[in-house]
C-alpha cells in the first residue's frame, strides 16, 4: 500500500464496483442514455475476459487468446477508472475503502464485482490444477489444457464434476462433458473411455423441460451419472479424486475414484468484502429485490451480475437483461420517479451438446421458459451453435460492451 494514498477521499457520483461483463455493460448503457453522467469504475484487473467462450476453448473450437482484451480497450472513455480493489463497503456512510488506502464516496452505488472461484475448498486442487490430467474450463489459464487432454486421450477414465449451487453458468460443467465426448466419439475412441459426471444434487439440470433432450446425449455418450456426489479432494500424482456421496437415507460416505482425466468446476462464493458487509444476505450475496435489482435496505444501491442474491442462472445472458433494468431504474430513482422496468429472472445456457449443435436453454424465475426465437427451445440446433460460437462473441465485444441493447425486452412495471 502506498503511503501517498492513505486517507485520500475520492468523491464520486455513480460508482460501479467491477469491470467485468456487468460492470462495463452497465456503464456503457448508462452513458448511452445520459452521456454527461459522472461514473467511476473500480476494477483491479488490467484484462477483460469473455468467459463464455472458455467452454469452446476446452472443446477445441476457439483459441484462448481471442477471449481476452486489455481493460483499457473496453472501459468507456467517459468513465473514470480506478485500478484498485475494494476491501470494505460501508453503505450506511456511502463509503468504500480501497486496497491502496483511498476512500471513495458515492451518491449511487452499482455493485457488480462478480463472484470468487473457491479452488481452495477442494483439498489438493490448487497444487495439481493444470497437470496430472486435472483441468478446468473455468480458468483462462487451463481451458486450453482441457483441449490438450481431450485430444490426447485414447482410453481411460474421464470424470467431470459440478459444485453445489450457486455457480456461474449452470450448463457449463455439462458442456465440457458433451464436447469432450463428441470428440472422442468422432475419433472412434469413446468406446475405450469410461465417462462419469458427478453432480451434488439429484437432477441433471434445474429446469425440467431440458432434462429429456439432455438425457438423450448422456445416453449417446454412454456417460454414467453420479448424483449427490460432491468433489472434496484431489491427488494429482496418484490421479485419485475423493467425493462425499449422500445416500437415500441422508448418510454421507467418502468415495475414492481413480481418473485419467478430471474436469473440475470449483465451488463459488461471494467476494469477501460483500459477504462481510451489511449489503449481504445470510448467504453472503448482495441482497436486492428480485425484480427491481435495487438493494432491499440501501435504496441508493443497485446490483447486477453474479454477485446478486436473485435466484436466476448466473450467466452473461442474465446480465444482458439486468443491465437495462438497472439503467432505467437507477435513472428513474435519480429523477425521483417510479421504476419503469422489472427483471423476470431471464438467463440462458447455450448447451453445446455436440460440436455444431446447441440446445438454447432460456428461462426465468421458477424455470419458466423464455425463448427468444419462435422455435422449440428443447431441440438441439445448428443455428444455435452459430449463435453461441460466432455471433455472441462478436456481439459481446462490439455490442453489449458498447451499450447496444439488442433483444433485451423485459417486463414493464404494472
């Protein structure tokens, strides 16, 4: 910490915590509506990532270098960027403390720092990730290693894992399985690979309409489903993974499983500075109204993205709809007007069930189907693959982060 910053106070108007998908998109959308707004963004990273493409990197269809750009390239020029980390939030004083010793005040706060990947919650994982056949598409550094392992595998045991909710992109753990199995099938080696998918719950997917079409692919790839099975420990040298497995009576046993390939999705938790603040609910997430996205206790605060307490799927597609709601409602609040929009819980998981086909799962609160296109939403389509693999990455960099709000229709307040 530099002494020159200690105690310095930066007075902000609209302050945004986070320069990820939600942070950059909300700033761009606000400035498109009101170019004279004074917005400060607090974001420590020098890089900005398009994380939805890491599944495609792990599946061998994209280069990982296409998923990252300098933060300075995506940060709206009208915004003031503080390259620092928030360490403490005091919403009752409208005050933020940064790791460089500065304090930042605000009139309105937008909370969107994302979540934290808790690799350390799986014993031994951090020491072996990226070697000994242990990989994860949830990491920029390791998504390409997934593809290397998939290409090289001709036989053996492949285990895929999923953590307990909530975590980013409910379909991503399955996407890794489907794209890997599709490659092994095309190479004629799937018959030599034992595939197992370990899930902590009792269902393949949270929205029941999509379970039957997904089960057809599970059967096609001869994958074994291990329900109520949660990864807790890994030893890379012995290529052994340990799972806590719950039986029908609720009893828990520890089971060791050997592997040649292990794709891990880590547990995911709120950032510490949110969890430890009065913004948090009992689980540590930023507690907002599920429809207005305004904080339930601090009415000058809004939140969007993965940090929210809302019950939607934590996806970039959810952010795309949330941005419009927060932008419109925040500006209405500043004008002392009633909120014009409400969020319906929209999220989307483009489930890459094979190379060239995607089931475009779009749904809102309570699992209500919310398809964008007038097509059967549970059917795997080549058109949806082009949307996922080509259009959406282009639109992310050239549209969403620039404040272009295509196909973002949401509900108006009655």
